[in-house]
C-alpha cells in the first residue's frame, strides 16, 4: 500500500502545475503557429511581450496603453504583437514556473521573433532564469524595472542583449522629500510593502530614501506582513505619522492582491497622509507628488523597441528613466490633510478638484450676467430715449404753445384789424355814402323840370348809392359782428344763416338749443367765424342744395355742426391745396382748446363738427336757468 501511494510533495507539485496550464490555455491560442507559414515582409517584425500580471490588472493595462500609443504612431514598420500575461504573483513555485517555460517554449521555439519586451520585476526575474532557453540571442527591452535591478540584469546571461526603461531611485527620494516638506513635524514613517519578489524589489528605493532623507524619523517597516496586521497597525498610528505605500501583490500569508485595492483599504482605516510612487494610485488614497507613470514607461519601451527594429545600433546595457514621471496631487487629500497649495512645486497638476459654484454654473452665470448686462443696456437706452422723447415732447408742446400763442395773437390782431376796418366802413364810408344818397334824393326832388331820362338817371344813381351803403353795412357786420355782443351767439348765427339763405338762395335749417348767456367772447367769436367761413366755402365750392347748422350743449362742451349735401371733397387732398380757409378754422378752434373734425367724401357732402370746452360752472348755471 505504501509503495503505491504517491508522495505528498509530488501530488502537490502536480496539482500546482494544473492551474498554471489552465490559466495559460484560457488566455487563448497564440496566432504564432499560423503565422509561421506566412513569410515576413521586409518591414514586418514579430514582437513578444511578457507581462508579469494578468491582462485585466491595472498596471498591465496602463503599460499596454503606452505601448499601443507608440505603435499606433509608427508608419514605417508593421509590428505583430504576441502578448503573454504570466500572472507570476499566483504562480510562484518552481514547478509552476517550469510549466510556464515549457509552454512558452512550445509556442515560440520556431517563431521568427525579432524582439522581446519584458514588463515588471517578476517577468524580468523569470526571463533571467529561462531566457537563454526560451529566447536565445533575441534583444530584450525591459519596462517598469526598479533601478536597483539593473546590475542584476547586466550580470545575468541576458546582460549582452538587454536594455530598457527603469524606475530611477531618485523618484522615491523626491517623493519622500515632498512628504516631509508637507508634514515637517513627522515623527514616524510607516513603509507598507508585500512579501512577493516584486514587492521586495520595489520597496528598497523607498526604504533607503526614508533612512537617508530624515534619519531622525522613526521608520516602521511593515514589509512582508499580513494585510490584517498592516490595517491594524495603520489604524492605530499616532498623529505625527506618515504612511508610504510601495506595492502589495502578496501579503505575509501568501494571499494575492491588487495593490490599489490594498491602498484603498488602508486609506479607509486611517486618517494619516499616504504617499505612493505610482500614478495608478491616484484617486485611491495617496496625496500625490512626483509619480512614476506606467503608461509613459510602456510608451518609451515601445519607442526603444521600434528604434531597434528600425535598424539603429543596439546598445546593450543602455537604460533610461527620464520623462516617465508626472507631478500629480489629489485635491481631496490635500484638503483632508490641510496641505496648502502654495507648498506644491511649480507646474503641478491637481486632480479631483471639486467644482466650485463658479465651475459648475460658469456658463450659466456668464449667460445671466450677459443677459442682465444686455437688459441693463436696453433699459438705459430706453431711459435715455424716453428722456430724449420727453424733452422732444416738452419742446414740441412748448412749440405748440408758442404756435398757439402766435396763432392767438394773429387771430386777435386779425380781429382787431377787422374791427377797425368795420368801424371805418360803418362810421366813415357808410355815412358818407348815406350823405351822398340823401343829397341825390334832394337833387331828384329839385329835378322835376328836367327831362324824364335825366330824372331816371338821378333816381338810378340814388338807388345804387343806397344799395352800396347797405352792402358796406353788411361787409362791416361780417368784418366785426357786433351782433354777437349785443344779441348773443344764437341770434348772431341765426342772422348769419338768414342773410346767407337770402343772398345765395340756399335754404339753411338752424337747430339751436338754449345756450348760456355768458359764453366767453373768444368761444362765441370762434364758432361764429367757423360757421361764417363754412358758409362761404359752401357758397363757393359745394354747389349744395341744403345746409343744416346746429348748436347744443353736451356735458361741459359746446358743440356745433355744419352739414351740407354738396359736392364734398377729400380731406387729405385738401391739406395739399392752396388756401387758408380750413387751416384758419382749425387754428381758431385749437386756440380755444377745442376739437375740429371734417367728414367728407366726393359726392357725399361735408360735415364739420366743433367741440369747445366750457367752464363747469358756466354749464351748471345754464342748466339751472333752463330748468
């Protein structure tokens, strides 16, 4: 029984190889075998990339992104990539590594591989052990390798054909210096790193920097401890402690982790500032500082590989680490640990800055301010325009008042002149004509002895003189209607209508309501003159057969209407024809603050309406009198 039972170590070794083989098979078949049958062109190259971690690992993704950026920019060469994701943090035992080596040997032993890119420490150590067996004489470009590993690489069998991109130890020193600049009162510095070979190699630079930059600060080295112990120690740190997180792929109990997830767990249990050397840690709890960019490392490694593939002389042992860092800070962590922006180095980039109200509503605020400004300008423009308009209206009203005053003066002067002429006609010419008529009548009496023809001529002259005297009396009354003052507006207008009807043989119907006795003289004269001018225009232009004239009171206004059934006219056209009749009537009505309207159409007759205000006391007095 005992001879047939396998040894436990053999069983465990076999079982440990199975996950390794299954993982690689799950990656999928490599197209290299199918490509071997196809000849390569002059500008076609095959490159194998060995990644230390799985494909979905954050560090792997960032390096792969940088490599693709460089290859996408290449125009001369056609590069066929064959990527292997070794997951060496899980497959750490010798049988597992040997199984990986055998599988890679089967895949690439007959392939025309032009170059090999090796990413991260585990893949580099794996290649140092199996590189001569798997990829003999093929140039190797290292990527994301700590500077302290350079000497080991050059001393290995790969030394004559290796170059690449390293992570300078100076970056770790600069990170430690910036941390102590932000927290000068630090008494304890805690170094957190895992137990894997990758963790051990990367923690060296931070440990040496902490020991040399501030020897007075106590170093608490938690490298290789279990995650539970690390979290417990970090949770109980004193106020003057600072945490430096390197990497933690495997803890002291052999469990595998993603470093940024571990970092996030530490940040959740402690309120102490945390510093880490990699850009991929941003947003997971570190403050920031000079950080190594895995994306830039991948890009520079791919560019170095393209130079070798393009025919540039290969320089074995040439390593570079410049231009692979970025100075980044987490705004949230700066605020959390009271680190002033003024302490940051020039040209630093601050990420995760919470948007201020200005940042959130900048365009809305700009739009609102612009709208308010525009509205303010419009309001100012409207106010200025309104003021100018008011000034113009005030000036217009002043001009109108001046014009009305001038018109009133002209009307008064006209009336005074007409009154003077009426007196001249009545007192002088009419009297003289009456005297001549009397003398002619006396001459007619004493001319009985004359011949009948002579007597008839004398009688005819006497009659002409009498009629001329009557006409002068009539003209005198038209020039200055004294009847207005003597008998009032109603009788004066009625007399005017009777004389018009007799003279022109046009019937006139007058409709007068009882009017007050104390109508202002200017109002009475205005209405009389408008009716007089209207009758003159009817006789001259209208060819009317009938005229209606009315006077009445309405509220506190005196209304007058002159209507005829004559030829009519177009009021708009009348404004452009010579003559002062209508203009004179309108000016007279405006002078007494009344309203003057004309309604007329060709062939439809004409209606002229006046509305002149009276004082309220006058109207009430008239109502009481009539009542």
